[in-house]
C-alpha cells in the first residue's frame, strides 16, 4: 500500500475529537445500501454543485432553489454556509443521527473540501466508492492527488471530484501593458518568477499607482502549498520556513503600501479589485475562482471585459476542490452512484463543465484533448490556460498534508494580521498563534 500523507494515529485522533461521543469507526448503518428511497438528501455549503446538477444532469427538474425532482425521487438540498464552521457542525450532527433518522431524512450525498476531508473519510460514516459501484477503471484518468485527498488510512477511496484545482496567477492585462509594457503570459511570468522578483515588481506597480494584490492573504495559499515540513511534526507544532517567508514578504508589502490591505478573502474590500475602476494587478486561484469569484456576468468587472491573463506565478500550487461522498445509510445508492459517476467519470459531462463553467476537469484524457483544442477562456481574453493547469496538477504534492492544516492555517493568518497592522510585534503575534492552537488542539506540543 502506498504511504498515506497523514498517519492513522493522527487521523483517528482527529476524527474521534470531531465526532465526540460517536466513535470514529462507529457503523452509521449495518444494512446494505438500498435504492428504494423517495427523497435524495444532499448536504453542501453553497449553490455551486446544485447549479451544475440543474445544468448538466439529464432528467433533473428544478422545483425551487432547495428542491428538485429526478423521476419520482424528490431532491432536497441543504446548503449551510461554511462561515464559522457552520457547515461541518451541521454535517456532524446529521451524520451522527443517520442511523436513527427517518428514511426521508437520511443523508444520501454530501460534499467535503480538502482541508477537512480526512475528518469524514476516515470514518464509517462514508461509503467506499466501490460500494456504490464506482470501479478503479472508472477513476483511472483522475489526477492522483484528488484520490489521495479522500483515501482513508486503510487505502480505501471514499470520494470523487469533478475538478482538479491547480492554481495560477491571474493578472490584469491593462495594468500589465501599462506598467510592464506587455500582457503576454510568457513575458509577464518573468516579472513574477519567484517571490523576490514578485515583491520587486510590486514596487514598480506602486510607483505607477497600482496595488500588486488586494490583500496579503491572496498569496498565502501559494506559500503554504510549497512547504517542506508539516504543521505538526512528531506531535510538536512546527512553522515551515516558507510560511515565515510569507510573513516577511507580506510585512514588507504592507509597510511599503504595495498591497491594498490585510482584509479577508471574499470580503467587500477583497472584491473591489475584481472591477476595472478599483483594479489591482493580480489574484491567485484555480479555475473555480473564475467561475465562482470573478463576477464575469457583471458589467464593469475585469472578467466581464475579458481583461484577465494567466501565468504560473512565483510557485505552483493548488487550492481547494469539492469532493462528493456517499453517506453510509443512504437509501438511494443507485442514484447516488449515478450522480457521482456522471460528475467525476463521464467524459462528456466533464468536458461540458470546462466549456460552459470554466472548470478544470479531473480527467487527464479530457484535459489533454482540450489543451490541444481551440478552447479559449473569454475571461482570460482568449487565452487557453489548460496547459498551465495540467502542468500544475501533476506537481501537487500532499506529502506534508495533515489533519490539522485548516486550523493551523486559519489561526496563523489571524495572528499575523496583528503584526501586519502594527498592533503586535512578530513575536507577540506568534505567541497569539501558539495560544490559539493550544486551545484548538490541546494535544499538540507548543514551542517554548
């Protein structure tokens, strides 16, 4: 069996903590999955996947924003926002009650993200994909890392995804032409080829009146994806050198005014740079950023004008992704299998998600064909970014992933904001981080 990226002991401990009182290996249902249910319950955190089902699943009839029909089965969508951990808290509750729930209330399908996927997939609340009929041959064209994320500590695949999420740097073409003299992706890449060059270019941008990024948090994921060690090593909290490089570079950009601020991603201030009148030079993200966050349908946005470009940026990285998991105890196994298969294994659907929704599909054969085709992105001014995404997807390395990543990343950024804003020294900010981690994960040994 290939080496797992997170040890069995660590994951079991995390799952036991998250599902306190239930047991990380408690059987959610002892019976074989059936296909006699009249209600298909899907748990998710926003309307993205629902939109894809409404658009691409033949036979789906929309009733309203929370309800649909597939044949004689009613589809109920429960969309609980992720903010303040609300989605996971709700999912924990309904999965814990799965065995005793009425048939029409049982969870059939739920969605997870990479940062916390192992919390669920290393429990018996999730069915192996083989148990719903998805075979190894069905998944052979998926990027390996997308399978690693949802493979439990026994080597069993517990989920599938329609997307791979390698990231690139999106840059404003008009600003590039004005400041750098070119908007050609190859030439722009020379100005952002590493972090030192990136911060130098930020100074050039500032001299012309432009901000390099909307917030220091725009670059964080790129740094954190390129660490050479884990957040927790042998039970001890560890801060990788590349994370501290982000701190140094970000502090410099804040002090010199080359970034627009320290606000959170998705905030109103962060969104401003997506529009031509408040444009910043670049954002970092995968293909879903185009579809989900760039406001391409809104007049006045840079995306609507087709004035973004894309290049690799200082480092390759990946960000997020959504995985479909079949809940143990489902009474709609055949329909769950059909949805999972159609959105992760069916080439025609995956190709449509690229063409119609600017996704990067989790299928090497489909993407190789489209990379050589005449496919272009309107948002990217007619550029075909697929070869860049393909190259990045092959470089994704999960060897330093742990079950603590989400909490550590969030608390580190929260603590460092105090330093960037001048409300604490770097050491004081680190102490705030240690305190937060000690409260969130008492078992972790903290630095002295």
